[in-house]
C-alpha cells in the first residue's frame, strides 16, 4: 500500500534516490530481479492449432467417423466427398479467424513509449520497457506514465486515468500520504502505468512494473477469467449429441432387425452405415460456417470486426448489455452546456469539441458584455489549447479537457484565443493547486491590468464581494442546481490591478463574473441505440468508475434509467453478499465508482440468472468483464490493447450505434440459421426413415448411400445456403431475445420437421413402388425417389423463407439468391439424371415426362400442406 506511506518511507524502502536516481549497477541488478517493464501476454495459438480447432465439433466427429467407415468398406467416392466437406468447413473457419486477427492488428498503433528518468545523477530518455523498480521518473504534460509511481514531488499535476477508473475528468495529484483504505480512483499520490499526464509536472518513484502494476493485475485477472461458449455453440453441441444418439440407436436397431430377418452381418453393417450417412446432416457444419462467415462479412461493413465465427450470433441472443460510460455512451469530451452571469442562464448547444453550436438566452442567440467577459475569462485563465488532428481533421485538446471545453464555448460566441490573448498578454500565473482549488492569471489589457481567477465554487465565492447577500445566495443556489443536474461547475472572477506580479496581490474582494457548467455529454446516437435495444427487449446497464450523480444524470439522458431509478456504488457492492448482488442486478441499471473485479462480479451475477450478457468497453479496467461476458465488445480506436485481446468483437468506429447494428445482424443471422436447420433436417429424417423402412419390411433400398450424399451436399449448398441472404423480417427487432435455455428446435417446429420428413418418405416410397409396378428398373425407380427428395426440398425452401408468415404475404423477390440457387439445383439434377457419366457414377437412368409430372405434383402438394400448417400454427414458429 504505497499510497499510505510517506515519500521518505517509500524512498528508504525501495533503496531509491530522488535526486541522483539509481546507479547503472543497481539498474542491471534490478533488471535481473524484476525483469522488463512489460505486461505478459497470453501465449499465441499457432496456426496449426487454430486449424485443428476447427474440427472440434460433435457433428464434425460424426462426419469423420462416417468417412472412415465408408473408406474401410471401399466406398471411396462417399468417403472422399465427406472428407472434402469437413476440410472445406475447417478452411473457411480458419481463414475467417485469420482475417479478423489481421484486421485487429491493423488497428494497433505500433508506437514505442519513452519516458524521462534520473540515473547516475543525469536526466535521460529511455524506453518505458527498461524502467525498473526504484527508478526516479520525471513526468510532464503529454507523458504516458510508464509504470506505477509513488509521487514525491508534485506541481499542478493532473492525470487522465479514464482507462483505469472510468472517470471523465483528470485526477488532481498531490504528494501527501493517504489512508490505507483509500480506493484506487482516489489515490491522489499515485500515478499508474498506462495513464496520461494532461497538465503539470511531477517526480515519482517506481513502485511496480509489468505484471505487478495495476494494469498488469487486471491482465492477470484476465488470464484467470474463463471464456464462455456462445449460446449457439452450446445449443449445437446439445443438439449434435442428441442427434448422434438417435442415429446410433437407429443404426443399431437396423442392424439387429436385419440380422433377425436372416440378412448377413456384413450386409446389415453396410445398410446401417447407409442409414447413418443418410441421417447425418453432412451439409450442416459447412453451411453453418459459411452462414456465420457471411454474417461476419456483413457486420464488418457495419464497422463490427468479429474475431471468432460463433460470436457473430451471440449479440442476436443477448438479453443484457453492460456498457462502460466514458467514451462508449459518452463523447469522452467535456462540453460546456450552461452559463450563468448577472442572473441569466444561457444554454450552449453542440457536443464535444465541435465548434458548430450556439449560445442562446430564452431561445434567442445570445450576446452582451457580461457573457463576453465570462467567456474571455475562460480563454485567458487557461493553459490548454485546441488543435486539429492531422488524420481526422477534428478538433482535439492539447492539455486539460476541462480547459478545452472553455475554449470551445468561447468559440461559439466568435471569440478566438489567439485574438483574445493577443490584446490581453499574460504577465503572471498562479497555477491551480489542489489545496487552494483555483487558478489565477494576470493580464495587460487595453483598459489596464486585469486579474482573472477560476476555480471551485466553494473556494472562489468567499473571495468575491457582492452588493447584497441575496446575490451570493442566488449564485450558490444556481451552482447547486447545476451540480444536481450532474454538471461540473467552475466559477470565474476578476479584478482590475496595478501590480505586475500575482504574488504581491491579495485575492480578496474579487468581482464575480459567472459560472460555466459542463459535462462529458452522452452521444446522441447512443440515446437512439438504447431506445432500439429496449424495444428489442434488451436491458442496458451502465457500469462506470465515475461518480454516482454524474452516472445517474447520463443514464437518465440516455433513457437507461429514470428519476426514481437506483444507483449502486462500488462501495455498496463491496458490502453485498452474492444473494444481495443477485437481487441488485434485477432492479438496478446504473453502477458507479465500480472497480474492475466488481464489473466482473456483476457480469457473473447476471449470467447466473440465465442472462446472455454483452459487455462493451474500451479501457484496461473493462478487460476481465469483456472476456467473461458471453460476448465482449471492445472499441477499435480508443480501446486499449488489453481490452481488444479480451473481446470477441471490436467496433472499428467506436460508435455505440454499431452495437444495434450488430444486434440486428446477429438476430438476422441466427434466424436464417434456424431456417436452414429446419429446412435441412426433414431431408435427413426422410432419408433415414426410407432406409429403415426398407430394412424393416425387407425390400430394396429406394436410395443408395452415394445418392443420399448427392442430395445432402448439393441441396445444402445450392438451396439451403441461399437462406443466409434472407433480409430482416419486419418484427425481428421488436421481439424479445430468444430464451437462452430454449433448444434450437422444439414444439411446433418439431411438428413441422416430422410432417415434412413424413411427406418426403411417403411420396418417395409411393412413386418408387409406382415405377416398379409400371415395369421400370430399380435404377429408374431410385432416380425418381432421389428427384422427389430434391424437388420437395426445393418447394420447402420457399416455405422456410418465413417460418410463420405465408410465402405470398412477403416480398417474393426480396432474396434473389433463392431463385439463383433453385435454377442451379434443377440444372445439376438434370445433369444427375441425363448425363451419361453421372448415370455411371450414381447409377441413375433418364426419366420420362410422366414421371416428372408425378414428381412435380408431389412437390406442389408438399408445399401446400406446409403452408396450411403455417396457418394452423400461426405465430408459434416465430424466432
């Protein structure tokens, strides 16, 4: 607890020397002891391991087993096709993950951080990774703090700690020892690695480097955090296990029945394999991977980079979004929104450092000497400046963001700092210090010397003189109203002077100029995004390190909570047991002054209640919760490397509205994936049943294993995959999220699948026996049975474009890819039937016109039956 020790005790315990620094010998010795100043990264997974991981799926295991058995039995074509399917599936998944990692790497800034230290009595610049415990580090405005420091000399130091604490306003630092139980965000005598100096100078002694820093501890916590499987992965695994058990049971039953009926064990083994090949949805893993990859591509166009394929659907199942405040829901740019002078309250429009806003009084554009005096004071009593970012062309603040907000407010009245400072050159400065809570500057103005003072209302107001006490009370009341609205209030005062140095001037009897009230404003787009999330049945929770009043104000503006909504602080959370936390997350949507491990605790409490949790954030402090969440969403521009490595998805534009786009795309993808599963499984059911029925009743197989594979693979690619391009259904974002515990297929959907599977079985067997009765060969009858399956699947594809609405109640041509796929499938099927080399490979024969008429009647009747069933079960298939 270095913050509880005095500076002298710190120097003594660390063997440090504030003035001369460490010797080179001591540095070498400490490098041996403590190692480099770098946070350990998780060991990178090799390309080969990532490729092998693509096969880690129960359905893939089933395919590989089927391929191996068919290879042993000499069915080389069947085996080759199945092996090819699994290989394509793995390659697609591997390439997509590699592309995502490359996109993330492109976002990283490859900058070598440096710092100034004292060694051997000399100031030198070194790489931050070479800093060691006991080093004397000199900090100045603009520096990135290289390691955790105990500050021993401080001059007006302010540090932006938002990536660690979530606070919008820089922390004012001092060197005095603090109470041992002081929380991290209030440790004003410490500077932490990775934070940014915005103002002032200081000398600090390194107390921790690398993994031992606060940032390093969070990174270690990150490594201990368990990454969860996505809801889709969990459902597919459960579904695959059940499917595997059913297929194995039916295969064993087929083998047993056949042997009892007098068939040889070898014949029955091959028949059982044929049943397994028919029942296994060979196209499902590949189609699922390709559909996910399509979702990834679409989301990338909408500024969401997906790191792993299954993560694309998780936002579609999300029930709760836990979001950091600073920079995610807010602009991360302090903005003056209210002005008060001479009894008038002015409104200031515009967000962040955008200078396009205006200042109004009672709805009219404001002007006047008093207003100009207040804004002039904000320019002159100011050590920061505005600049234009060379890459983005946007205004950025060089220095303190609070002072930057004052400059932007002045610009909105047409005041430019260069012009104002040109006619009011500064003579002297009394810097801001935490013990006095104000800053003063002395200027030579056209009318004489003028002293400007800015500071907290509590310290500045007693120094001001008022004609009547009512005037003082009015200012205090107005400041209280601003504070109650979550605004940070700065007071301004002035006085004509004769002296040329502030040190000779007493700061009593100042003339009160006015108040400027500011806040880090919520993004307008975030407010709309929160509303859309609520309409979609998704709860949004703000979890921030900022103060409770500020958090409540922002949350109310965004629509996350209302006036009566609760706010729970980190201190209150720390006193709660697990049961109390579980109760809290049910009713409270705003959490303030929260530590990193508490964010993680909140996410875990929500997950324990069955919620699918998405966590958004950009700071180091967000990383453990990002990894533990069902899906972590990091910011691509302002996000730290640690947060990006922890996340499943990175927003390239740092825009909260991209979350809504991701939710929408996730739901579309998941809905289309369910449509594909409901479309493909009846085929496998019908194929399994037709082979089982043949064995049960002792007649020839209506479909050969190689023909079954033909149906499964060609229809999955040319027909089923076209469902991936189905547009959003109108009610999709007005529905509640899917229940995470709800299985992929159940209830009416099982009825649908059983109905279609039975239709396929009935029509295929009926026409198979009809052709045999007409004197056709078994090869001809099998060709008819195979074509029945293909044409019913084609008709059923149109049924599945919406699981609840009739096909004629939607835009028929909204997905042209369906028609492209149908044309391609019919073309291939004609090749399968009439091409001599295909007849040789698949043992087919050319069909007559009469057979085609019967096949098309079967397909149309199946289509009509499913549409009637939709009407009967209207709404029960909704996703």
